C-alpha cells in the first residue's frame, strides 16, 4: 500500500488508472484493426469512450453517494465520498450507447462489431484500476492472519484488490483468446456472468463499508448488481447468439 503523493499531487492510484485507460485504448485499436473494424469507426469509438469514461466516473460517485445516503440519511447526500465500479460501468455503458444510437446512421460500423471486443477493453482497464486501489488502500479486505495478508488501515487484511486484479487479468486473457483466436463473439455474456459471480463472492471478503440495500444487510448493493449482471449475461447469451446469426446471414446476402 502506497497512498502517499509521488510528486506534483500525483498518486500511484491515479497512475494506475491512467495506465488502465491507455491499455484499454491500446487493446481497442490493436485488436479492432486485427479484426477488420473500420479505422473511422474505431476513432469514433475512441472519442465516444473518452466521453463515456468521464461520465462513468461521475456515475460511480453518484451511485456511491446514493449508497451512503441510504445507509445514513442523517449525514446528507454528498458526492465525492468514494466510487463504485459497477455504478461507473452502468453510467459509462448507457452514455456510450446513447451517443452511438444518436449517430449510428452516420457511422461506418455497428455496435455488433464492438460487443465482442468491449469486455477485453473493460477488464484490462479494471485490472490496473484494482492495482491502483491496492496502492491507495481503498476497497480493502477483512482482517486476517493469512500469510497472504496485506497491511492496510492499521491491520493485516485480505488483499481483495490484488485478488480481483489477478482474476481480471486472467479473464482478459481468456476473453481475448476466445475472440481473437477462436472468433467467439459472445464474450460480453461471459464477462457479465463470470465477473458477476466473482464480484458476488469477493464481496464477502471486503472489510470496508459496503452500504445497505434498501436498509438490509443481507446482501450489499454490489452483490445485488452482481446478481443482475449474471441474469443479464445469461439472457444476452441467447439474444446475441440469435442476433449474430441474423447479422452474419445479412452480410452474406449483401456479398452475394
């Protein structure tokens, strides 16, 4: 854990976030070009993604502020008291899709081309972000006497940030391999299901304040969204499988 300033107000957390964003765009352009996505559409995706990421950070703070307010209304509603990845993911995706559908008639590509690539971009950025969390000391785990513990907030704790980073790097490798080498296009449903399951489980090892869902301690807000991710992922598997078959048939007919 190294939450201290490096220089000029820069912290390792911010550095890792920047590395994650750069890795995300590197994956977008390298794999996008390899899979034959039009350069102009990749450029649109790049600029739209920057806008979506910016709004995603706002959405992440908004979700966390909402959780905090539900947990303790007497403290008032305050933005800037933390982030939640799932809240940022929801806000970012909604923003990206809204811009895409507003401009889709003028674009040289379709969202169907991006969907298999998006999970690779998201997981690599998220993995570096979780390493940043380990440096910052946020999103920490429960107190433990395990040999793999990490010192944080005055005690030896489960290094949940590093476990999640490792999982995300592995998931990135698997999803990227399936898409690039096997031309498997249903990577988005797999991402939603596997990350949703992992996030639900890892929440039990978190030691920071997780918030309450409608005032209940049965599951945390993140676990609720994790369940929803799995359900949506399963549904999308069948929906996208049908749509890709239809999309591929349309492309073949146009070529004829």
